């Protein structure tokens, strides 16, 4: 069974190309089994089948790129600049809470991580 790549039929779907690739792969497996069994004639047949796999895989890669480019691109949504956040007027914070809020903000400290200590270097013996 000799399967030749179909160069003249340009409208093969991706699934059809994968099926054709699988058929040639099965054919190559048969030739490899014959080669392992000791038939020298199977070697060139296996090499030809593997070359066809290479050609078909390259064609499939090209078809994937063509299919990808055929998909329409989504239009970008225009971003409308948001209005600046309204500040809370000072009158809305009760006067009794202002010192507590200020103290809370001033006393905040970032998480302090301990600095790694450096090991003393060993002195070279001379």
C-alpha cells in the first residue's frame, strides 16, 4: 500500500491531513517491524515513509498557520478614562476620630524582614 502526499488537492481539512499522517505512520511502523525481523528490503521503504511523514507534517504546520490567520481578530474595546475618585471631605470624619486615624496611619510600619547575616570569610593560609 503506497500512499503519496496529495499535492494537487489544496482543500484538505486539518483532520484529513492528520488522518493521512496517521496512515503513513502505521505504514512506517509495519516497515520498521519487518526491518527488525531481518528484512533488508524494509529499510528503504521505512525511510521513504518517514520522509513522507516529514513532508506531510510540514504541510500540516503551514495549514495551521493559514487557519489561524483566517480567524477574525476581535476588536479592541476602547477604554474610557474613569473619573477621579471623589475625596472624602474632612467634615464627614467625626472630629473625635481624626486623632485616632492619624495615629493609625503614622504608626503603620512595613513588614520588616530580617537581613541575612554575612558569614565571615576564612582567611587564606600562606
